[in-house]
C-alpha cells in the first residue's frame, strides 16, 4: 500500500513502526554519497533499510575532495559531508543550486583515551611534542582540511601525526588501539566506547561540517528524487542523523548568511586577514575606509591591532545594523563608525582617507572603473588602497593551495544559485588601473579564490 508524502513526513517513529511503504516511483532513486556518510544514508534511505522511504540505491562515491571527482552520471541525488564541496559541485554544474538543502552539521572535536597516560586536558595540548595525533588526510576530506586549519591556529604541526585515515570512526579506533594519543574527528558519530572521551574545542577555533544534499541534473525531472530530498530535509528525515550525533542545521533563514558561515567554517579568517592587511600595507595610524564592510568583523580586528580610525561603508542597512551592534559589544565605537553608501558614488569628502580597503566586495561592483575612481578620489595624496576578493595569499601554506579549504567568499555564498559572477582576472584589474590613470600599483595573484583574480594595491 502506498503512502502519501504527507504521511511520511508525519514522523520518523511512524515510519519505523509502519509496514514497508514507498512513494510512487518508476525506478529507484540513485543517491551518490561520500564514503563517510554511505553507511548512515543506507540506514535512512537505502535498500538496506527495513522500511525505505522510496525505492533507492545508495552509491558510495569517492569525491576526491581537492581533486574533485564528479558523482556517477546515473545518480539523481548527491549528498556530501562538506558544504564547500557541494558549492564546488554546483559551480561545475554537477548539482542544482536551487535544490541545495543542509541536513545536519557537526563540529570538530578532540577524542582521547579516558585513562590516557599523556594527561591531555585541552585542545592546546596538541601543540605538545609528546602528543601523537590521528588526523584524516588533508587532501581527501574536509575533515582533514579542518584539522589542518585547527593545527595551524594552535601553532601545532603534523610531525606527530600517525598515518592518515579517512573513515569517520578510524581516528577514535586508533586511540582505542593505542596507535595515537588523540584524534581529531567530527562530533558524529558519538563514541561507542566508554574508554574514549571527548574534549570540546572552543567555538572560536572549531570548524564545522555540514551534511548537504542536492539534486543532480539528472534528478531534476524525478518526482521521487524531489520527494526523497524533501523528506531528508524534514525534521523526521533528520532524526536518524541527530541520533547518530549530528546537530540540527542552522536555521533556514540563516543557512546562507555569510557572517555566520564565516565564523563557523573558518574560525580565525578575519584575524588572519586583518593582520595580513596591516602588515602588507604597514597600517598603524590614520583614517581607514572599508568599502563593503558587511558586519565589521575585519574592521574590529584592525581596530584592535592598529591605532586607526575606521569608517565602514556598505549598501546593506541590515549588515550595518549588525556591524554597529558588534562594535558596541567590542567597546570600539570611539574608533569605528559606519555609513550607508554605494561605492560608485560615496557620500564622502575627497582626500579624506589615508587607507582604503575592500575584501570580497569588488566582484559586485557594476562599474569597476567608476568604483575605483571613487576610491582614488577619497584617498589622500600618498594614501594606499588594497582591493581584492580572495583570501589565499595570507593563509598558511597547505590551506592556501585548496579552494575547498578556503571559506567560500561572500560572492560564492550569495550568488551560488546564479552561478556567480565571471572571474575577474589580474589583466582586468590592470586595465582598470590604466583606465583611471593610476601610475603606481601592483597586482597580487590569489590562487585561493575561484571567483576573482586577486588583489590590487595602489597609491595616490
């Protein structure tokens, strides 16, 4: 007997207790799933489940992560444990942006033996020379990249790392077997053994992963695939993941909020950016303008590490309201203020800033030459500007090489559904500089940004 979609969505308990029931489907829905999630997905939706939601077939797909491999052509639905990996699939036309759904998330955690001899009490103990660590391979998974990001933030290295592993349970297993003192893993799955204990990683250091699903181009016309995706994104569909140790996703209204995504996926991003900019432009004193300031995360860092007075300009009143609240909380209102405005016609006096900066904003500028002329206008004679859209040139070595390790920039988050803007190359930047008559400038390539060509630093 067939059930309707609404009866399936009524609850996971009813689904488990009821006789086998399926939705109408002409053929099984084929679901490509990364190897770390394949087992869990089979239990929830696959043929191995006692009561499948729809007739389906789970295909374990080796995504390759940094060297991204396309999912099988015959798949209707793609599920991955990396939000940035799904963004890459969407950019390459291998998944449909409009169907993207975040199913659950998990944060990085530290696993140690409950009775370990090394007395590991906090995540900063990973920097100790006597602690050996089991870590996923950086080139094969977001877990490995996130682990490298954390180690870099701690000033630790991989010198004590045991042979790389990829499975979700392999790190804790290495600790149990005495092959490593600790392991970095996601909070899911929960540790099955009482011989293991988890050490929480502070939120300002902790990257997260998101389990993300989307239709493939083939699944666009499959009603069964759409029904399965709707179920997985429902409270009932998420329940098995939550019981396995995953957490509910952030609220749908905030799923693509850039600031929260930045804070959760790449802790330390703005600190790295701010310190790099300050060093690169020798910033210490004077008046600084941040064009496209957003919620002021970068400006707060700059205000803390320099003596500059900073004005943030943004066209979004909502972002500015958040920025003002953050600045008040940081007690920096004396040196940080904001103004609503468009870079193409800024409500600012000519020659009034020593420094103008902008990160991840210029790809939105409709007339880049006109915007750059405005920046040149508000600079004081001898002033310097640093304008760009990427992040790679100030990240630590291994993170600089992988676009998947980099947090999606604001343009890739906001414009993913439209495929994003065209790449703006260093050659384009050079032509803009020549068009506005700038005599002294330098171009900086940024291999970490897929949507933009790099940075330009110029002087008035």
